[in-house]
C-alpha cells in the first residue's frame, strides 16, 4: 500500500491543487492512502524548517509530500513538492490535474478559512480543559468587586471558555478577599472554574494568562509630587520581575487606576521587557465620559457616539479628539440606513460649549479620578479585554495607552494613549488615519509631563518640571528625547526588595495637588 503525507500552507494554491489530486487518487485507487497536514501561514515556515531538520531533508516551499515507510522499519522518503507529486501521479497512475489558476486560488482561501475556524475551535476546547488564569491585583479595590461579575458572565472571554480568578492583595485584606471569593462562588457561573486568594508575593501571577493591575496604595506617607511618582517604582519593578518569572509567556496585562496610569504602564514594560507589547493602559473610562457628555448635549444615547480618540496621558494631560467622532441613528431632518452616521462636530453648533463646558466637565472628572472608580473602571477593563480576545467592532476606533514607537511623532519610550484596533488577538495602531495631525504645541504639552514623570521615577531628574505655556517661565524643547537609565544605575534591584513593604496597603496617602498634570486640551472648531 502506498502511504503518502501531504503538508502545506493553508492559503497555498499549489497545496490546494495537490490536495484535490490526492483525494481523487485515494478515492479511485484502493492501495493509495493520503494523510494531509494543513498549517496556518503564520507558523508554516517554522514548522517546515523543524520537519526538514528532523528528517534531514532540503525543502523550502509549500507543499511538501513524502512517502511513509514505517511498515518497512524506515523513515519517510521525501518525494518533493507540487511538481514532483504531479509527475509521480502521472508516471505511476496515469492521472494528472488540469485545475485552472483562479479555482486554485478560491480553494486556497477556503482552506485558510477552514484552518482558521479549526484553530479557533481547538482554542475553545482547550479553554474547557485549561481555564484562562486571571489575576487581579489590589483586589480589595471597588473596581474589582464590579469587574468580577462581568468576567464571570462569559461576555469577555466567551461562553465556552472557563476562567480561574485569583484575587491578589496584602495580608490585611485577606479576610475581605475570602468573603469576596465565597460571594463569587455563590454566583454559580458556568464559566468559573475556581476562585482563590493570594497574599504571598512570591506566588503572584503563577501561570497567569491575564493580569489586571488596579490602583495600588501604600502605608508610607508622601508629601511631594516627586515622592508620589517615585513611590510607584518599587511595586512596578516587583510586578515586572514576577510577571517575567511566573506568568504565562503570552500573558496580557491591562493597567487601570485613578493616577499615573501611563507611568505605571511604562514602568511595567521596562521591568517586564519580554512581554512589553502585551502591556497596555485602559483609556475607555475617559472615552466613555466624553461620549456620555456629547450624548447629553445631542440628546442621544452614549452608545451611538463612535470614534472619539483619546490622546496622551490617560489620567493627566490628554487631548479629546472629536475630528473623527460620529453619531449613529441621530434623530434629525437627515435620515439614512442603520449604518448611516453623521460627524459629531457638524451637529454641535454651540462652539462655546465644546471649548469651555465640555472641557471643564472632563477636566473635573480627571482631577477627581471619578472616571476610574467602580462600575465604569470595571466596564472599561472588561471591554478592553473583550476586544483583545475577540476583536474590536469592525471599522471603529478604540483608544488604548501603548508604548510609543514613534508613531504620529510621539517620542519613543513613553506610554501614550492613541487610536488602535484589536484583531486576531492583538492590537494595531491606526497610523493610516487621515486628518488627525496634532500641532507641535499640543503634542509637546501632552508628552512633556509623561517624559518628566518617567525621568523623575527613574532618578534621572530630581524635581518634576511641568510644561509651561509660551507666556510661562519655562519652555519645552521642540524635539524631546528620553535619556536611558541602565538597571545598574538604579537605586534598588529586584533582589534587594523587601516583599512585605511592597504589597499594596491601606490607603493613607495624603492628597497631592497635581493641577499642572491634570489639564486637558480638546479639539476646537
């Protein structure tokens, strides 16, 4: 009996043609048997390389065909690629293929779609066997209480994916966490495999697939803005070390909170460099407040407002960009089909409201941190995770704080909120958007404080110097670069950290006046 193995790239037209020829031979020849291996284009090259190294073959293209000789006690015998298989079929069986190129391409795309669907199904089945490990830091925070019911509803990871939740906080919060864990179990959620409590730092983030970083607090009193900034460093350094050591290789980290959200995120990317791309800051809280304010003005529902872009510092200097904002299903003299939308700025005729009242409302929310508390914080985090796993709505713009690589003229090395889309389990910055250029002055306003926060945190600058406008005594350089600080230059290494001092403690932090870093700038008509 002739036993052949046909392997190829899912979207390869030649693999599609060879596959149909092999199916025909197997159907019509009793002694011909084919086994097919289809690989996704993202993994094909690596898979083929490993296969050839293992069998000491030389082959670089899709497909690859070999004959199994296991019944004779030998290894597989390489036949070759598409041309060699075609010649073999014609020489030994008198059969050939006359498939046209266009049909080959159509079948190749069908193969890719089938392969993608199979992989998603495998992931779903795997989730039933191995639940998604979700860790929530500072789990005694109100946002955690509101987040858990959303996670256990099945709306975030899927109704067929089980999750295990670990509540991580300090020992003083252990009794509360155990009561909370009991309450979570009482939900009897079909997707919740288990819920546990962790107060031992060295065990944090073990096999974590998802980590939600909420606001941390400290017992130590801080009296200056610089002390407040530097107080974030030890815990972020510790978290970064533990994430790299204990978490899953593909762990996804979302950072929320009321203050220094961008700073905490950039510190985590610094101390967990291997998963830096998978650490993002949640900006949907600010986006939600902006949409709600616009909806009140337009007398519509907030869910009808789309594509509001949040630029900059999520909990400080940010720029609410309405140039791409649109409203769906708006009741006016102009109507259209369900997908019809209209630009928001063309519907708000009160420019004074846009430039003053709208600005003042959102500035107050940022100064008080209200947009990151309780229900809204939980919903923003859950929605961000949902988009990350299942993709954001097609065609919609989502704002997320990510590590800058120089997009839009933003200095590299800072975490900056910018427009993205989520697809295929990752996020992509929307650098191809048109007419969203930001003036150099506004960009400098937003980046200056983020750069200063990072420099103060890392010890490169002693005093925080907030951005001052043209009539102020100081002016930011037109081009800003970030000096680097090596790990050996920092004051404290991970190995020197006293774990007991770094677990989030009860909040006795004195309020600080942060007016210089809580200003906002908005699109003007």
